[in-house]
C-alpha cells in the first residue's frame, strides 16, 4: 500500500491511511497528508473486474467528461493520475490501485431517512444521465458483459432449471412458473434497445442512495460515486433499479411477503427528481421508465432464483434459503409494480411536463 501511494503525486506526506466506507467489492482507504489534503485510495477487486485496463479507461473518460461540465469540483469524482500519467498503478504482486480526490464535507447515506433524500438521489442520477447524454456510449467497454440483458438472464435461469445441480427445482416450481410467465414482458426493454427505439446511453448501473454523496450541511446531492459499473445501457435501467431499491416497503430479504410492495409516493418523488435534472430523454424513454422499474425488479428476482438453483455461488448468503427469500420478495415487488403500472405511467408523464 505504501509503495502504491508513492506512485501518485499527492500533496504532502501521508500521515493517515485507514479503511473507509462500507463497500463490499474493492478495498477502500481514506488518506490524509501533513498538508491536510485528503484522498480516496482503492485496491480494485480483480476477481469482479478482471479487465482493469478497460474499467479504468471507462472511469478516466467519464470523470474527465463530467469534470469539464459541472459547475463545482465537488459535483464530480476527480481521478488522480500516477506520476507516470496513468489512471491506475499495478504493483509487482498484480494488485491494481487508483486514487480519487476526497470530496470534503460530504456524507454517504446507507438508507433513505426522509423523502427529500430520495429526491436528491434521483436528482443526482438524473443530472448524471443528463450530462452524459452527449458522451459516445459505444466507446465504453462492458465491465460486466450482459449485466442487464434480461433475455440472457432468462437463458441462464432455464439452464439452471434444466441442470438442477442442487436438486432444488421441484421445491420452487411456483417461482419458476411465475418468472417464465412474464418472460416476454421482461424482454421488452432489450427488444426496444436492439431495434433502436431506445437509445443506448451511458448508465451507472448501481443507482442506490449510498452511491450518491450529499452535502453534509444542506443535504443536497453533490455527485455520483462508484463508477465501476458505468457502461452502455438504457436510462430505464438506472431509473428502474433505484425504484427497486428505494421505493420498496420492505427489505430485500423480508420473509413476510405481505410487507413487500411499491411505495407509490416515493416513486413519484423519484420521478420528479430524476426528470427535474434530466430533460433530454426521448418520449419513448420517458414512457418506458416505469417498465424499467418492473423489469429491473423481476430481473433481480430471476438472478436470485438462478443463484439459488445453482448453489448460491454469486450472492453472499446468511442461511440456506436466503436467495430464495430474496427472489420471492423481488417477485412480490415486481407483481405490485405491474399492478400499479397505469398509475405509474401517468405519474412519469405528469412529472415530465412540469
């Protein structure tokens, strides 16, 4: 770690280097120097992101593009290049390190504490989408190929059901049938993307509130962080995953399915914040935002179900049926979103007109 820090032109000598944040993928540290300057140091998880060169090429391009277009430096992550002018450093052991400027006087929320937090989260991701609309999305690599290719997720589910390597398929026939009954509906976004009816955008693909930094004093959104999954996609992906995560009335692993539904008021708050900040979506993109909420929720349930059938090798579990419970909550939420679809469509259209 000390050797890695020496590869970057930090202002002053390092006095503090301590673990920071609650991320589960990369190793993150807060660094402080004797000149009072702070940085974020990260060791990139090469198991999750084997193509570090492609990953960091994405991040370098996106941070430079954002940084040149925001009104204040705190509104975009700033990458610190190595002494050799590279966006990351690979040490002799093969570990890859990167450094960002630290965003001072900011806070990262782990959950929505008040409705205005969700509005600010929406505004941040909407602003991100709005600024990046002019960026050539096709120049970015897919850091996780087919991440939101829903038909591909269904193909993986079919293979898992057929193989039934853990002998669990008979016990989840109801969940399998539910997923397959909605396969055609779930594939609409991908079909629209492939036909060109929906433009490919630069998308964040992990639009949770803990990936937005808020100003410590005002509570206003500053910038979007965790850019590892930034790649080509659809605006509906980012919008939909935020709704899945932030407008659900129960936890992802809630056992009482009657508690899991969509909070329509929060859906409206998010829609307003997102569209207040992003005014360059096409009419078709706006119309399909609620479909994004349904699709991302159903797709997540399919992924949990697939992992359960295959022996829980992707998502970390705390009990044997953890992924099954997660699958059931997502399917319950997807069904509730589907029931509310006419109302959700109207909310989005109303927010877009304001």
